[in-house]
C-alpha cells in the first residue's frame, strides 16, 4: 500500500468517529470486570479509554447511576490503578462493504486473518432503526439449503429465521458449514460468538470451502473475549447482514451461538446488580434476544433478505433451557439435533419429530406438504414402538400401520442421512421423498 493510499485509509478511519469535545473523568472502583468512574459523561454503549500509567484499555459503558458510569473492558482488563484517567471517545462506527467478503474480522471490525487492512465502502452505526413490520415483504419463496431432511420436512423460506438446537458434539458446526456451502445466497455472514478459539480456524479451513469463503464475512469472538466483545460481534454480524440486505442482496446469516450471546449479557447484567429471574438469567437477557433476532428477515417489498440460522446450546440436552425456550418462541421454526442419533452415526442428526418450520405450509406445493406429513406419520409410528420391536415383543400382522413403518424405516433413515460434502438440490429431494411411498 503506497503512502497516498495509507493517508486516505487513515482519513476514512478518522471519519468513522463524530468529533466533539468530551470531558475527562477518573476511575473510582474496580470490582471483578465492572469499572466505575465519575467526572465524565457517555451514552450507554459508548466507548471510554482508560489511561493508567503505561496501560491503556478500552471499556464500554453498560450502565450509570447519578454522576457515576459503569463500564466493562472490551479487551483484557490490564493493570489499572486508582484515579486512572477516563476519556470518553466519540461515537464509534464500523466499516462495511464488499471488501469484507473473504475476510475474518473481530467484534471491532479489525482483521484477524493477517491479510492487511480492509478498505470500507461506508461506516455505519452498530444499530439502525428496525423496519416497520407492515413494510416487510412476506416470506413466499423457498430457499434451497442443499440438505434433504431440511429441504423436504422443514422447508426454509427466504427471509426466515430458524434456531438450530443442539447439545455439544452432535454436529451443529458441520451442519452450519454444509448450509454455508450449499445454500443459494449472494452473501454469507458467519458470526462465531463465544466458541472455542480452535474452532474458529477449523471452521474456516475444514468446513468452509474456498468458493464459500469468497462470498462470506466471518466475525469471530472466541470464548476468552470479554462479554462486551461477544455482544458486539453478534451485533456487528447482524449489522453487516443488514447492510448487504439494504443493497437488495439475499444474505444467509449464521450465528453460532445465540446462547453465548445470552450468557454474555447475563454476565454484564449480574455485575450491574440486576436480579436473576429464570435459572440465573436476568430479565434484560430475554429483552435483548428479540431485539437481535427481529433485525433479520425480509426487507421492504422488492428488496433483499436475511435468512438467519441461530444455534442454541441446550445444556445437558435440555430443550427446556430458558434461552432455548425463549428462542423457540421468537423464531420462525427450529431444527433439533438429537444425541441419540449422533451416537448411532446418523448424520445430520436431525430429530424429525421435534423439528418444524412454521412457514413451510405457506411456501410449498400441496403434494409436497402431503408427502412430508406422511413421512412424519410413518416415522413417528416406528419410533413410538421401537422398544417393543427391539425386544421382540411385537408380532407382525397385528397393526398394518406399524408393519408398513417397519418395512419403510430403513429407507427413510437412508433418505435422511447425508455426507458433509454431498449436496442435494431441492427438486431432487422432493422427488426422492415422493418416491419413498
């Protein structure tokens, strides 16, 4: 990069901040990750720079009381001293644009991949006004995700928001990678929030292919990041998707995971003294979840769309976990991965009986819907009587429906299983489903 380009890039970075004089304050108290200061003013979500001897850290304002403001560090806490100088920074804006495609960035929008600085097309605030729900175009177009079980039995509509519910180690990251490679989308935005740092590189190198990465932006905030950085990464991923949607593009947003986002907010709320309500989660957590999720979906009539998949970790495989229960209520459907299927080598380990797409009846043909209902009926009949069949307590001929399900079950399992590099088109999946019966 020559000198002129570097100067231009620095100028753009300076223009990302709104300039105005700001008063400086002093650090009063540090309790765990919570920092308390006085003598300065800043809005909720504002950034302050704390200068202590040779240590300089940035912190985000998460609350205030009277003249005191409460902050949480964006990065490592460092070695702070009493009376450290607190300097509120002007409003921070984030770079967006096509130059971010193929890149891996952190929650601040800074590159993690070592490929140099990114020249942004525009700088935007992290939050934008929501679209009037009556101005959104309805979900009426099927989205091919390349996975047979989802294409046929819980068909996804373009602009739909679904949850991917799973415990640890049952294949949710692989399933996300398959959708990233197989789904027809102009742009893919992947948010890796609160997961193991090792998984970030593995997801990029082993699960994403080169073609998918060229049309994808990956925003990563691993488990050792601060709670504020995790929340910012999830919000930035959504804001990036909104930018491309507003350019009339169809976006696939994958956020892994919504649970880590909720846990980060729980850490902040509890540190502020907010009382826990449901299994240790304060009320603000359940207020933030719909605020994030509702930003996805279709844009205005004739515009772009954001089809979103949010992974939800079911701790101890408990689907009644409060975050899972809340997410299920605000999403347009849910895909549940079952450990019992993964343990038998059945992949993707989609639990057909527990999964549903709420938009499917409105976007598929009547023949397709009838075949899907028949598949579920036969599959459920076998599962309900599986123990009797296994121990030999069932006698053939006593129940025609069960006899038929026993005959068809191996074919149905084969239909549901799919290799991680095996792409199945929507039309092919529907034909295979109808041929089963």
